[in-house]
């Protein structure tokens, strides 16, 4: 996500100040923050994007600290007064307060209700009164045909909006539409107007050895790649593709460049970009692909840029399950449902506890990308003694830092 120019910031504020409140969405899916405290909420079922002008947010936190909320279902249900199972849609982090915003579907007073909640590190949950907020909405043309169902129960309109990303004054919207190129990537200027464009996207899928125009982008981020604004997009089963933004014009049929095949039998959940410092304090830029069935894939922006400048993949992988293309580092982010860039120190994740099934809202320190409290290892035993050498001292300090992050300062070892 990029900061908009100052002139655009003022125009967006004036736009909201005069806008009437639009009807709140009947379903709440993908979330994305824009300028001037704007929260975009996708309602895939009626093919609309709602832009809500949030009330004045609080101040930025004095320091970066972790979320450690291990029973989110209980916290959210209590705030909503809901009963039964919650269905989580997406996660976004407020750019100033660094609070978490989560979309859910909940049963409230016997009615299935779309809600968006703001969640602070201390577990305070506030339901947004979407009906009371000033808002506008954008209606997507040529939405997916509801007569089509996958596996007899998943209607195609649920894929009308698969991801949102705001960059350089535009909202990028991926998903399905009708037409020969069902896979669609839209550019929607904000404030919303009539100049939005819709492009059909074709890619080469190395695991299938064919060009494809049907399967939609499942997750994406729009960033500068080698100085070129580019959509970095992941598809099911799992091609990774770059699409220059300048190629996206209304009615265009665009061929993305496949720069990696990450593995078969998998659905990507999120693609995010962030900066992180190494142990020497050197800051690098990364792209992270979080997957449903596989390890997460960490890619340096330098490697991704080199791959985007190359010819891309044009030959099939040699066998089912083989990977190809840009170099990736596997990360052990199991159970993660959604992830977002929290702040300079942490990534924030919605994830399921694999033992209890509880939904958690927890932070992962950048650079380690795991939570120490998920493991019982040699270091945890009370009679373990660290050796007196530089490597062991480094491990002890690193583990003490993670223990503090995760709420276990009493287990710090001197």
C-alpha cells in the first residue's frame, strides 16, 4: 500500500463530507484501508465495494507490541451479542493505530449479519456501526453468474471479489466476471467515478501446461517492481504472476508473466509486501505468499524483480508437485487464515489453533516468522543450561525476546 499525494487526500475528504450514508453491505468479505481513514469492504454477493469514512482514529502506539489473543471467537461473540459459529472474512491493520479490523458473518438475534470489528491488543472489540458511517459504494459490472456452482454448493458470485489492494489513488479488485476472460482485474479510481477499467487476465499455468483465462487471481499486492507499478498475483495450484499496471485498460486482454510455480493442490490466502531488518539492522523488502495447504513462501523483492525482468515460465514442470521459478524460503505459518503487515516489527495473523480449533489473533516477529510458545523444545526444560559461548548467548537473547513478545516474561532465562 502506498501513501497518496496530498492533493488526493484533500479531495477524498471533501468527497466523504458530502456523501450520504449508503446501505451497509449484506455480506462482509475482503477489507482494505485507503486514504483519510477510509475502509473498503467488499460485498461479493451483490458485486459492490463499500468505502466507509471511519470516525477519527486514535494515536499511533508508542512502541510496536504483539497481539496475543488466543480465543478470538469468545471476544468477538461477546461484543456482537452473537450465538453460534463465526465465519471470518478478512483481516486488515489500521495504518495509524495498528489495531486489527476483521470482517465476520455472525448470527445476531437469529439473523445472519455482516459485521466489521476493530480489535485492540488488550482484547477490546468494537463493532463498527456501518449504517451510521458516511459511505459510498461502487458497483461492479458483469459480475459472476450465480447459475454456476462449484462442487454443487459454492456459487460463482462468492468469487466476484477475491482480493483488494489500494495503491496510487486506485483500488485494484481481482475476481470473476462473465465473458470469455472470466479472470478479471479492475482498476477503480477513488473517490469512485465512472472511469473504472476492467481487464481480462490470461496466464500460463506450468503445473497444468496450458494458458488459462478462467481461474481468478486469489490473492495479490500492488507494488513497485523494478520501478514499475505491478500487481504480484497468486493463483490456485499455485502460479505466481506479475502484471504491469500500465497494461490494465478497459476491455484489454492482458497476459501476466508467470514467474513461479509454487506447488500443486494449494490455495493462496494472502500476498503481502513488507520491509524487515536482519540481525545486522539491514532493511530489505519482501513479498510473502501465505497458503492454505502449504508452507508460506517468502521472496525477496530483489529476487522477484529479477524474475519479473526475465522471460517467465513457458514450459511445464517435470512432474506433479515440482516447483519452478523465483527462489522462495518456506516459512512455518501453519493454521494461518489471513495475515497483514502490522508494523515495523511484526506481522499479524488470524489463525486456527490446530489442537483446540480456537481462532487466534497473534503477531509473528519479522525475521523469525514463528511463535516460540507453539513448541515444547529442549530449551523449555527447567534443567536446560545455555552454554557460555557467543552462539548460545545469541540464542538465549533471541528466545527471551520472543518470550516477552508472547506474554511469558516470567520464563526469561538469564
